[in-house]
């Protein structure tokens, strides 16, 4: 290997990493590996015995307290790095550190509330899927719950205005389950995604309580308003509102800031871009079967 050629390759690679002011940041990058470790800690804290290393026969309170101390240390450092990444005062690291510590502690105080909502998701999966033998099977096995743990944690962090981390957490779940939920989406209690693979839920989607959706469902945007430079305008409501007690079957595509009324049933593979009144049933036309025998009912173009 030519030494000069190697130096040139290294120099060019280094020059290309400095994007959006990264070169001036001294706080370090957020670590995806550490965030994965944080997710595993949280799964254990929410469901001890199902995830993580817990001895359920003694001292569970102390064990969870110990896990939370580790969680605080790991998460506050990652939050600090995320703040430093976008900080307008890159030399004032103490400010980012203090802010990260406060936000992380606030997040930890909300863990019991997050767990209560996750338990409603477990119940929805158990009651909504006849294949679920018990609630433990849902906790151990179901991709819906796995994705929702990441989402519900990420959504709280997203509401706190923490950069990068919420999106990384939901993308970790996306990679593991095939379920793509933006952390900005608002999802109510008792939510169940049966099978889950291929589900997409956009940033400004609002989903009510007791909603069930199936694999391949898209809750997306129909079009993107452009600014004066021709770039999409960010942050505006552009995804559907799904009210309480709605069922959306596999492969349905629902686009734009429209409303799916309470108690509606959306059939598989339909395409919806307009409001659906409460209590509606929306299905594709029935398949029509036709058969031909000895040329019957076949017409030539020039007849």
C-alpha cells in the first residue's frame, strides 16, 4: 500500500465528516450503541424479569433503583452530547451539562407514567389478538410492544426538545421490528399494531385511544407545501388524525391532514385522502369473477 496514497485517502475522508458545524463541536457525538444499552435498561425497568438481569425473589426495589442510577448517568451524558451538537454556544459546555441533567431527571420522574401507558398497550394486544395466549407472550414476543417502548420513551424526549436522540430511538425500533413511528406522532392508550411489519406513522399523526392497525398501514403526508426556495416547509400538520376505536386493516394508505372518524373500520389496501365520518366502513369494491368458454363474451377491437 503506497504511503502517500493512504495519507491522501485519510485526509479526504476526514474533510468530508465536517457537516453542519460538527468540526467546531467539542461535546462528542451521540452514541447509538449507548442508546441501545439505555433502551435495554428501560425495558428491564418497565418489565423486570422479562428483560434485563433481575432476581425477582429478593430486593427488586433496590435493583430497580440501581438500574435507574446507571440510566441517569448514561442518558444524561447522551443528552448533553445532543445539546452540544446543536448548541449555538459551543464553548459553554457547562450550560449543556446542567440542562441535560435537569431534563434527564425530569424524564426519570415520568417513567411510572410511561409504564402505565405501556401496560394498556399490552392489554390491547392481548385482547386484540386471539393468537396471544397470555400477556407474558405479548411482552416477550410482540413487535408492537417492542416498538412502542422505544416510541413512548422517544416521544417524551421529543416533547422536551432533545435533539437527535428521539429519532435514533425510534429508528432502532424500526430496524428491529420494521415498524416506523416518528417520535413526534401523538398516540393514545391501548394501541396495538398486529404483526406490525411495514407500518409507517408520520411526524404529525394523531391517534386516539383503543386504535388497532395491521401490517403495511401508512399514515402519511399527501403533499409538501414548498417555501420560496422550493424546499418542503417543515413542522406543519400534514398527517392524518385517527379518532378513538378505529381499526385499520393491512395495506391501507391514509394520506394528508384528514380525519378518520371514531369507530370507523378501514379495509385492507384502500387509499384514503378525504375525511371519513364516524362509524364508517370503508372497503374496496368486491372482486368480480368472470369466465370465458369457447370464445364467449370475447370481443375484437374492430367489432
